[in-house]
C-alpha cells in the first residue's frame, strides 16, 4: 500500500511542480495598445514585452483587460507570451493579444498584468 501511494505521488509530481518565481518577478515592458482600420474592420494590437526578472527560467501568464471610460471591464483575455517555453532569467518574450479581442467603440483603456507563473 505504501509503495502504491509513493508511485502515485511520483506520477503526479511533474504536474504539481510550480515555479519558484512569482508574478511580481515578471515585468511588462513597452505595452502599446493601438487600433488600425475602421468600422467593422478594426484590428486591435495589444503588444508588449514580458520580462523575466526571476533567478529561474519560467513562464508567465498575462491578462489584458479592455475597459470603458468609467473603468468597467468590457473584455478580458489571458495568454502565455512564451507558450510552453520557459523564459530565461533576464530575457523577455514579445506578445500581442489583440487578435483575441473584438473591438468595441466603448473601449477607452487597457490594463495588462501577470496573473500566473509556472516552469514547463
């Protein structure tokens, strides 16, 4: 029974492993929201750079929120700028989550934050 428990624990260990880094160890650099086109053909570009300031290679998930003039969230999307690849310490990964959003004329501001960290 003890062997079965240890085997089960070892089987799930890689899934449960988390990065030694925290969201505060990452920084968003040069976030530039912009829109191109007009009418129904407006394409959002919500681009920037995610920088790993942690001592360990790891990846981070970001969230971008589109808000109206009163600060209410109209849309929120999340993504992993480096995909399933760790970002080396001091290195960065470029991102553009604009294609995930549907343009609304009420969009007045955008915020970006790091919401999760893990090592792949």
